[in-house]
């Protein structure tokens, strides 16, 4: 008898990105869904939601059926930003001449040309460019590649039966997305930099007194690669994992887990959508049913998250200045936990070699697709390894100085005390 059960997934974390394992084998920035904002941020009336992904301007709104639409943030009439317009009755109206766009960017009204129907040739040829977008688990996801290749089965998900209460925090940084990935993959800094600066960290022993009393073990499951960390004399185990291309997951502490959606908005600009999952026990069940208590709980978590983010941000800005402006090596003397960071940068380097600079440069001017990587010179990994000063190739070059390398140009990081 054939089973109707879905295949079992070997995942250390309760939440996972289904195609991350494929992306680890064949690195790509494009063949994935990116969470770009929270569901509650996208309006059905009033001002639309403007954002960027890899530097490409886009605008989001809800159509008359409440479904989220994502359009290129440029009117096909005279190139005014559609995000300057208004959403009314399920359509986005350009503020310049009132042209109106609905589902999938279909032009449904041109005020200066009354009598046009949706079947008219003019309206059909005046559509705004749309992107593949899905609303899933109270997040808005945009496909990073060809709209025709968007696959909803590759959306991140979580194990069935996981009853959690989640809190969302949105954080903006003026640093490249890669620094935030490496920061969240870095377990040792939690003990030293943060040093129990908020009560949950201190209660779990994440402070400088224990900085020499924890161990890391590398693992690889079907989804990604990561570390299992354990502090001596503590019963809790912390798991950190990289889900390609841009998600870092933390879990393992009393059923608590968190996911960092690290969104490359533009060069040197990154947005993090942090979702924290709390196991639903009797206390949190009661909190979730009381609006005042829930409001206070969310405010407390936001305050803690902003406090931690500020501590990280000051260091990342200093890193970026030293590496990008002054030419410092990225990893000069590897330490505990740096093997995972080196693995991320090797993954990123291979994606750059395959696809070039992922940041948007310009539209081609013919209304068909964005000029992202097709005309970008490919990165030569061997040449990068042989030079003293290394830069990404593309419209927004940034230094990529790295630390110790093997002969094939890969970063290596032998992590003392970390088992592989």
C-alpha cells in the first residue's frame, strides 16, 4: 500500500527552507523565495508598501480579493514611481496621471482614455511588470528569479504539530547583508559581546564567565550546515544553522527557536525580519488570550531585540569600515566557530562565480526584465585568490579581502575545539 505521508525531513531545526540543501550544492542567489516584509505591512487601501530586493525597486499592495501583488516600482506610462500613488478598491493608482493597475499588474484604467475595456489592446499592452509573490505564514515572499520558475513548494515551513507563539521584529542596518549572516552564525560572540546583557541570555549562561566553558560541534542535515553548542554545567543545547541563501536559524533552548530573514535591500543596506517562536505552555496560552498582556510581551521582546541589535551593529559597522575602506583581512586568524562563517563565505563566493554580482544595476528600458547579472563579468575564484585586493565584479563593487585560503582560493578556518 502506497503511503500518502510526506517524506521525512532530517532537520535539526523545527523550521526549515525546503530547497536550502539544493542551494548549498549549487549556490544561487536567485532560485529562492525571500521574505521581504510582514503581512500586516501591506495595505488594501491608502499608501502602498515600497521596498527593494537586491537593490531592485518594487511596490506591494492588495488587490480587490485581498491578495498581495508585487509590481516593479515604475509606471509604464512615464516612469513615475508607483509607490508614490494610492491603493483604492484593489487597484494601485499612479499619482502622476492616475493610471490604475490591479492583479498581476494589469492596467485597468487610464483616466484620459475613457471607454477602454480590459480587453482593449491599449490596456493589455500597458501592464506594469509584476513579480512572483506569495503570502505565507504571515510573511510576504518574493521569488528572486524568473517569475515563471517560481515554485511554492520551496517556501520555508515548519514541522506539523509545532504549537508556538511568535513575535516579529523588523531591524534595519546600513551594512552589507553578509556581515549580518556571519554575525548570526557566530556563537562565541554571544558570550563575550553580549555578556548576558538581557535577562534571557544571562539565565542561560551566555556571559563572559562561561566563554571558555562551551563547545561547538559541526553538523550537516538535509537543509543546511550549522553548529551544536553546549555550555558546561548547563542542560540547554543551542543550535545555529545556515539555510541558503539568507536565513540563519537558532533553536534548541527549551523549545524556543528564532529565524533571521536577512534581506539584501541594496548595497550596504539590509533589513532583518526576526521571528521568534515560543513554545505554547499554560502561561503563554494565557498571555496570548489577553490583548494587554500580549501587547506588553511583544514590547518587551522588541526592546530586548533592539538592545542586542545595537550591540551587534556597532561592531559590524567597524568591521565594514576596516575591511571595505582600509583593506583588512576578513578572517586572518580563525578561532572557535569560524569554520561555519568561512563555509558561508565560500558558498557566497561560488554563487558570485556562477551568477556575478546579484545587485540590480538598471532596467533594460524595454519593459521586459531587469539587468541584474546577465551582462556582469563572471568572478574568477582562482584570480580572486591570487590578488591582494579583491573586489566583487559589477555595478556596486565592494572589497572582498579574506583571510587564510587553500590553494583553490577557498577560505579555511580550523576551529579549535570544534569537531567536524
